[in-house]
């Protein structure tokens, strides 16, 4: 046995622009154990339920994260809606689905760019982020915002997408799809990329299950699970199957997320084609929340859990969010065991961590 040392990784480090900290126990150039530390950006968002009424909390929930913002607001609203027995108009469900899948595309493209930057492929980084800008433009056109959208409310949505705008979105995603196919060739078939990703960071199907991983990180280990199959929003009206891989390594995680971008584009196209003609976007909520509810949605990074508890007043007793990155940290620590020290940064990126969400 060689001499063991403890090397701090983070909270400031290359590529990932968030403060994640790991204490790495290393022996020579191999990682023996990884111990995560969280809490650098704790903001106490959940405690604001005592100061903000349940309608205003939709905007607070959205600010949990700038990348997953739409789905945080949507997940909170749907949790409260189910607790209160509110039936959201069908058009609002389709609109939420379109914005959710746009968010998935822009989140995955952001991640692919960071991954490319992680192994030194600057041109690929810029290509991914250039395409992502077009998705952000569509989000800005339909909601008015590029990161924080504020279109969710308890009872439905605040804005509609007119038919002419839906048509322009459909044309834009067709162009984006063609551009992505060019990028996909480099992401999945370039020798240099494959040499950095294939066989690195193995997490078996059994390990992924036992450690409670979620999202593309889990599906890349062969587990066919996706919260969208639960049938919330417009997903019961759309055709899709969870995308999985049995390779269980970093390459598989890249492959799954890349294919999920194309799947999200197809879901947007399906939702536009099946968009109901009714004009109602929200129902008026007159009651005050009472009881409790537990909601699960599929964010870009994986399953997010929302819990709300009402007491019959305008202020909730409790709101709780469990984010995908929190669930994936044990899996990350497992993949780091036995990894080369030089691959640690790349392995951290492959779970697509969102520290802001995790620490709230």
C-alpha cells in the first residue's frame, strides 16, 4: 500500500462555475475515497413559506436554480394544485410541457458544452452554447425571460403561445435538430472524445439502483425510469420511451443526454401538433391550501421531489425540495473510487451537478 494523502477539490476549480467541494483520499494517482461537503450557497429559500403567501412562493421556488427554474416553479405549482384539488386547463398542461422540454434542451446543451470544455475541446464547447442560444431566444420570445420565466401560477400559466409563434418554434427546432446532428458526430464518434470517456467512471446497474441515482446518470446505467411516465402535464398524450444505455460509463452518460435532446425536440413537435384549441390558461383559485402533497417531476438532471403542507391559511407550513444532484452525490462518490486523479473533474461534470439547487 502506497502513502495516502487527502487532497481538497474545490470549492473553486476549472470548468464547473459552482462551489462544490470534495475531500479526495488518494493513493499515488488513484482516488480511494471521496467525501463531499455542501452548504456554501445555502439561501434558506424553503423557510420563506412563513413570509410569502402560497401564490408568491411559486416565484421563490423558481429561483431555486437558474437552469432548472421553469421546472422548479412548475413542480411547486403542481404540488399545491394537487393538494388543493385544482384541475389545470388542458392548454396550460401542453404549454408547461413545451416549456419543460425547451428547458431540457437548453440544460443538456449547457452540460455538453461544459463537458467539452472539461476535456479541452473549446470549439465543441462554443458550438453547443451557440445552439443553446437559439433555445434561450425561443424561451425569451414566449415567456419574456431567458433564465427566470415567471409564467407558472397556482391554477395554470400566465402566458399563451399564439399559433403563429408555435409555427415559428416548430421551424426553429427543425433547424436546431439538423445542427445538432453535426455536433453529435463529434460528441459520440471522435476518437479523442471517446478516449477520455469510454470505460471511465463505471457505475453498474446494481450500484445505481442501490445508491438511489436519478435522471440520465441513472438511465446511463441501464435503469429504465422516468418520472414523465407518471403522466403529469401533457405527457399522457405524447409518445416516448425512456432513453437508456448499458455501458454504465461517462460515454454512456454523454450518449443518453445527447439522445434526450433529440427526444425533447420530438416531444415539443408532438405537443405543438396536438395543442388544444381552447383558450383557458388558468382557473381561479379561491380556497386556501390545507393538507399535504408529495410531487415528483423529471427535471433535466433527473427526478425532483416537492413536498408542501398547508394549514388553511395563505401561508404554507412547509415546503421541501429534494433535487437530482443531492440524490446523485452518493453515485458520484462511488464512481470516483479507483479513478485517476486527472479524471476527477470530468467525473464530477458527468453527473451534471447543480449545487445551487442542492443547497437552496
